[in-house]
C-alpha cells in the first residue's frame, strides 16, 4: 500500500472516530438535560419557562421559551427586531419567520449580510424581512430603527452584540417591544451588579469581560418597565416581558436570584442536519 493510500485510510478512520465521539457527546448532553432539567424539581413549576425549551434555529432553547411567552401574553403585530444575527441561521427570530412574522435584522458583518441576502432572498423580496448592514451603538440605535420604519410597539426585540448589549437597550426610549431577549454574563452570580464600560468600538476578545450581569439587567429592565421572567438553561439569554403584560403569568419574584441560570456552555448542541433555510413556501 502506498503512503498516500495509507494516509487516506488513516484519515477515513479518524473521521469515523470523530463522528462516534460526537454522537457519544450528544447522547451525554441529552442525558444531562433529561436529568438536570426535565426531571429536576426546580423546573416543574409551570410558570418557570425552562421546561418549555426547544431548539429550531436558536442557539439554545430560546425558540421554545419565546413560543411559550407568546402563548401566555398573545401576539399582536407579528413583528420582531434582532441585531447581531450572524448569517441568519442561528438566532432567536429565524423560527418566527416560519410562523408568519415579519421583521428587521441588523448585522455589522458585511459577509454575513451577503449570506443572509442569499439564504433569505424570497422573504426579503416579499418584504417580510428587512436586512441592514450596520454596527449598532448607543448613539445610532434609534436612528437605525427610524430608518427601518420600525413601529414604536412590536412583539420581540432580541439583542446579541457580545459587549454593549446593556447600553444599547438602555438607549432605546422611543420604542416599546412587548418582549426583550438579551444576553447576560452568567460568570457573575445573581447578587452581583456589574456592567462592562461603554465603548462604541468594543470587540469581544473571547474573555469574560463583556456585557452585563443578570442583576444589572434586572435593574435596567425594571427602570424601563420590564420584568425578568426567565433565562435559558444554558445560561446565555435573559427574557423580559413588559410589565403591563406580566400579570400572574410568570414565576415571581422577577429577580436575578429567582431566574439566574449558571454557565452551561458545554451543552451546545445542534441537532439534525446542518442548518439551512432556502425558499420555503411560507404563503
């Protein structure tokens, strides 16, 4: 056997082993979720949102949590805004497009925007989806909303920009989404209030210095008229509902201490085939 043939055989063997290891990892993750979430007494209260988690296009269980929130408060305009959407195939609102929503995505990376234009061309053409290539900041967020003709009240705002999330949400005064999803820094426990200093040029350096603790977001949300109603099990996103819609539908008290989920980044798992969107018939 030639050296080239041996190398090819070895590469094929390594690929088979890698696939087996990935399958074993996924089984371990599913077992952990079953034991620590689905069978855990903490999550059996029907007002706690984690028991409703599932993943379609979201990074974690956000798709299921968002669906359950709207099951409780109802849907009005079927309109969303999300910034920090990547290529559109892993975010908190792509699934909503399948459910008849319209909306606006804002993404700073021009290469990602090109991929969105390709993958979501039919929705863009039909004006169900508006895509803006812009870097959001405290200074420009409301002008971007105005440019995109965002209604003052809409169903869902999702914020994921790996740094200035707190400050950009704070700067949104003229718009009043019914639900806000925002990333929090789960490294800091629920009794700690801390926020990374505002820097319009901030670039996440893959360290723990980014964003805001859940307690700081809880306080900001309260000041803006929102209540913290949950966090996803992986410890990434916090979910806020406008206080006039909360009533007795969610688990109280609406505090970081009640809803904090610690870092469980090891649970990252994409089920099924690689994600795509394509020209689905959404009529």
